[in-house]
C-alpha cells in the first residue's frame, strides 16, 4: 500500500505522522520504505537515527520534483508498503501523491489558519479522484490541547464540515511529550520508553486508519 501524508500548511505534524506510520508498519513485519519528499529532510534524519536502535528497520530515500511519483511507482514493486512525507505546499508533489496513493492522511492543527487551508486540499482531492477513484483521504486533527475541555477541536470540526472530498476522522492526536522525544531517537511513540499509553493509543488509531485496519 502507498500512504501519503500531506497538507498545504507547514508545522502540522506531517513528518511525525509519516515516521510513526512507517515505523509501526515495519514493526508489524512489513518491508517498508519511507520516501522523504521534503527538502528539510526530517524523515531521513529519523530513519538514520533509527538504524542505531534495536527495532525493525525502515528503508528511506529522498525524492523531489516531477520524478517523485515515477520513482514511487518503481519502488512499489520492491516494498510491501511505502509512506510518503510530502512538503507543505509543494503543488506538483501533492498532486502526484493524490494520484498515486491508496490512502492520504492530512494532519491539521485545530487553529483557524490551518483549517482554512483545507479548502485547497479538498479541491485537489476531488480532482485527483477522477484519475484515482479508489483514493481515500482523511483529515486528522493533530497537536490538540491535552485538556479535553478545550473547545478548539469542536470549533475546528465545525469549520471543516463544509469540505466534501475527504473524511474527517474521529481521531484526535493531542500534544504529548513522548511524541516530541521519540522522533530524534528514530523511534515510534510506542517504542519510546517510558511509554505514554495515551500517546501510543492515539498513534495506534492513526495506524489502523492509514492502513485500513479500522
């Protein structure tokens, strides 16, 4: 399966989602490649750090521009699953991913500016489904306040309600210290110790959503 993590706005947690998905899929015994399509290279740094850990390995490669999706199509013959980390706002790469992936995860923070960009993604997903009719796209609210009484998530859901081409997941991933600390070590949240059960549960739900194991 090819899973792409993308969005119009930076800082929403795309790389965090992509690396956790790749690491958890590898931990399930799959042969996984993470494609770093962001010139910041964060997913590549994560994969490099992961090589020093006693955990399931994840192959990585950096690809950009017009050749990205051709490379992904070629590598799909060699790997069980591919997770693509797409840079924010890279139009050609986002459009290519939408036409190639089986599933797309779109993290969004519960804040006005983040939610407003979803109209652009909604339009792109709708256009991509003409060429890729089996595409499934999900918006996941990320970096929400750990305080369940915070109203931001409810307000964000109401604002997102006007979009038609993707589904809004019930999953909410909240700000967790474990999420921040796991990444530099090349680990998933579930692999990081001491384990944060709530963070691990949220990432497990993300995994099941991304790979159709709901």
